[in-house]
C-alpha cells in the first residue's frame, strides 16, 4: 500500500513538473507576442503593447485643431484595424498616409476597437469638418444585431476556464486546438459557415440590414457635402497561400457593387494581399490576425494609388 501510494505521488509530481515546464517553454516561445485576438487570454492580459494616448474626442490620435482651408483634411473611420491593434500609432496606415501626403494634408484616425455600427464615428468625424471620409471595413462590419456568433465549448468547465485563460499560455494553446477540433467535428459552427449562412443571400434580412447600413453611411456623409470612400481589408486568417480558398469573396463583390451604384471610390485589398505567399506573415502576432506594420505600409501604399488622384484635385 505504501509503495502504491508513493508511486501515485511520484507520478503526480512528474506530471505537475511536466505541466509547469511546458508552461515555461510556451511562454518563452511566444515571449515577443505583443497582441492577441482574445483580449482575455494570457497574451491579451500580459503582453506589453504600445503606449496608447487618446484625444478629447476619445480616439487614439493627436488633438484635432480647427480646420484650416489650405489643408485637405481626411478622416479615417474604422474598427480595430484602423485603431491599430498591436501597433505603435506611427505604424498604422492612417499615419503612414499622412506622412506620405505631406504638410498640405492632415489625416485623423477615428478608429474604434469592436466597432460595427460606424454611424456614431461618422458623426464625430464630421464634427471636425473633413474634406473626405475614408471608411475602413472588415468582415465584422457586416454582422448585425440579429446575428449571434458561434460559441465554442470551453476546454474545461467555465469557472475553471475563466481562471486559467488569463493565467496559462499552455491552456490557451490547448484551447485553440480544442476550438478547431470542435469545428472539424461539427460540434460548433465555424465563423465561415456563420457568415455565409447569414449573408450569402443578398435578399436575406441580415444581408439587407448590413448593406443598408453601409449605404446609409455613404449617403449621410454625402448629405453633409463630404465625399466618402471605402477600403476593405480581407480576413487574412481565412486565406490560404496567395489568397487561395478565400471563402468571403462574395462580400467583397457586394461591396464593389455598392460602390459602383453609389458612385464612390473604393479599394479592395484582397488582390494586393493575395500576392503574399504565406498570409500569416501579415499578422501582428501568432495569436492575432490584425495586420502588422508591414501590412499597414502595403495597405497605405495601395490607398495612395487609389485615392490620391481624388485627394489631389
């Protein structure tokens, strides 16, 4: 009996040591990850991201002075991509645009993480008298209040999951694999299927609501005498090598059609991003598919090519 008890204790200690060792190895391997797509996990809670400063309007940018008629003012409205998830402010495409355009132009960032309905951002941007509003879109912009995202089952019961998720890098890695397994086994709906089910039919209620809201954004800006344009970022975590197998092309096509109908300039970054062999090299970190600094630079260049002829008029 004593020998059996000692064996159990020894095995328990070995397993505990192995778990602790694996945890340290995981933290060491991803020590440079400064951002996570899940703000509640270990990286999201412990990574040292860039310094964040906000202006009086509550946006991550410098203070906005009174409008000077000799300077062309561009307001960029968008979500966490515009806001600059995991990036220093100077690395964002909005700041790169301002730097490239020169002193006769000023570009202000009205990005807001998690933004779906951009109407409030539009109202605030219009309050500073822009000459042009550039709306940055991502897949999440097409989700309506009636749509409910799939929720994978946690690896462990929820009370324990809530404690381990921000505390253990190893647990988060296992959780990522567990989520993928659930999707492969059909235990939970994938994000791809969720969006396709709700939005692939242009006449579906959610599709009409999403694109109706987008159309209203453009028309509301136009009613105030401010032209608008759209730049659409693809989901790089849904892209295969060189953009292969991308499942959301139907949304890109519908945005292009709306732009043509409303006669506004638009830019789809999917063709440019599809030139990259490995889409993961565009991520800000292995745990976050937001565009990194180099991808923001590429995006800013494409925006200059598309929009600067309009801005230079």
